[in-house]
C-alpha cells in the first residue's frame, strides 16, 4: 500500500495544515501522529526529512494540548526549542527556511481534500493491520470469538468519521489540566469590560453569546465593542451587519477606536493619527459583511466564512447583528420555531468551525426603561436563552441616561443572575466608557458622587 506521507509534496502540504489550518486539525489532527512524519531510510543526505518531522512534532503537540493551531506562535516554539536543544544558528536558519517553504505551499482550500485523503489512508492502514493480525492468530489457532470481535472493532474504528470527535475522558486529565492552564485566555478572550471580566468567564470557541436589549439600548454598540475587544487580543473577526448600513457601522467602528464623536470624524485632525496608532498595535483584522439587502441565511454566512478562509482570512469570531434579520433555513408557521432553527444552526456552525459566535436579539417592548433585562424578556422565542452559552441583558442604568446595567441573564459555565452598571458614550460609539466608569465608582466609594450621574 502506498504511504500518503511518503509523497514529499503532499507531506509539505500536510505539515502546513498541521501548523495553520483549524478545519483540517479538527477533522484529522487526532488521526495523524508525529510518527507519520518520521523520515524513512532512503538515499540522500543523512538526516533528510528530520526538519519536517521536528516541525510536525511542534505543531501536533501544540494542538493536542491547546486544541488550536500553532499558527504564528511557531516562531516562539522554534526559539524555545533552540534554547532547549542548544541548536546552532545554521540549524535554526534551515528550519526558518523550511517554514517559509511550507507556508508558500499551504492553501486553505485544499483542507477538505487532504482531510479525505488522510482519513482514507488511515482506514486502509487500520484494516490491513486488522487483517494481518487475524491471519496470524488463525495460523496460531488463537482466533476465538473475543479476538475476532476486537479485531473487527479496531478495523472499523474510523468508519464513523464526521459523527463527532470522541474523547477518552478518563485517560486525558493531564492533557486537560495543561490545556486549561495554558490556553484559557487564548480560547476564552475577555470582553474588556472590567466589572464583567472580573466576575464571569466569557464565551469561548465553539460557543455562542447573546447581547439582549430593548430598542435603542446599545445592542449594536455592544457588538462593535465585542469585535474591537477581540481585535485587541489578536483575534480575527468576521462581522455581519444585517440591519444598519455599512457606512454607519464603519463610522461607529472609527469612533469607537479613536474615541472621537461620530459627528467630528470628518473634521477632527486627531482622527487619522489615532486610527493609525490603533491599527499599528493590532495583530489581527476585521472584515465587515454588508448583509442589509436581506436574504442572509446561515448557509450564506457559512459560505462567506469559507470563502474568506480560502482567501487567507481565518476568522476566530463570527458576530452577526442581529438575529431577526437572519433568514430561517425552513419556513415555519410560527416565527418562534424559525428562531429555534436559526439558533440551533448558528450554534452548530460555530462548533463546527471552532470559532466564537455572537448574536444580538431584541427584548420585548415592556422591557424599555427597565434596569434588569432577564431571559424572560426575550422577544419572539424564549428558547433562544437555552441555546446560548451566555446571555447579557442591557438595561437602563440608574446613574444617568447614558448608563447601562449589564445583567448576566444566563451562563452555562460561570455565574449568572448578577449585574453591573457601566457608563456608555453613544456619541463616540463607546459601549463601555472605562475612564468615566472607574472614576464614578471611585467617587461612589468616597461618597462624592454628584446627583445626575456627573463626574467631579
């Protein structure tokens, strides 16, 4: 049987997938081992293929622990390996050259093809191994019913690919502990809202978050704030605006990151310098999708994600503003049943792509001017709350007109039924005015808070 990993061109492609491709790793990362990349004895210079083997070891070990691709951290891993192995500068230079070569051969659109090839190869290997063992045991007159059933199970072990990744829970506690210690921050980024981040864990990859609020209470600003918070933490964001025009959304993003009033963006000389400083500090990107023409379905959202991925933009978060504008996969007699399909499908999608998902939803009309926006105030379909990892209600704060009360209506993995008051600044598209909030809380503690919500 021809070994897939003996083809040097394919091997380089597979190494690229192991380093950078989340889709490939989720489907094939647990099937491939570093031994698959081990060089076979053949003509050529001594040690040929060991560089590929070494990089594969770094990538697969990183994924096994953190459940995320090594990606751009490969340089840090290489430096760590250099220190531990006392490698020469020439050896490191060879590895850097190989990394560049692998990167040039990495094409995200090939992921699905290479997943199928790896799975089929592994199936053939497993079946042939099972056949050899059965023949050997039969020759030794030891092929009883128990051995036969064991061999059949092992030979069929990969036939249910696509049914979901299976974890041997009882034997993986050491790996899970290491993953939790190393990658909590990477997989579960914060929202950069001090009071919220200090009290609860946010949503992570494969999970769905929900901003819930009445009309004109800042849901869109909360979504923009979430996107910008992720940018600061090095995550790529795919942002869908389904209701507000693209120009308006871009203006809000510009105002949010420059902390300038939207009305002054065209004339304030500080706008461009501030934006350049913000952009220069980022290691990630955002792409805004204008879906205001309607007919944006979950299938189309997936298509946009996959298309951007093929073009080299690997989104870490998918943010959609807002749920009422998403076209249901099936026409139902009642809208609430359509919402159930939308949320179920969206949750499945973010799990499939291993990304963070956020939706915004409207609260019922009687929630206007209410402080606490709980799960019972969801418009149309209350089951939305049951399908998300965390839902944050945005209510009217009691400090002043621009204050907001954030209420953790539901949380599967952390505290819930708790709330915090913050200041917003809608003129600057700032959902969270950190400076004003911290000053106001400090004045409250000193008993110097003026009436009307001002800041001394």
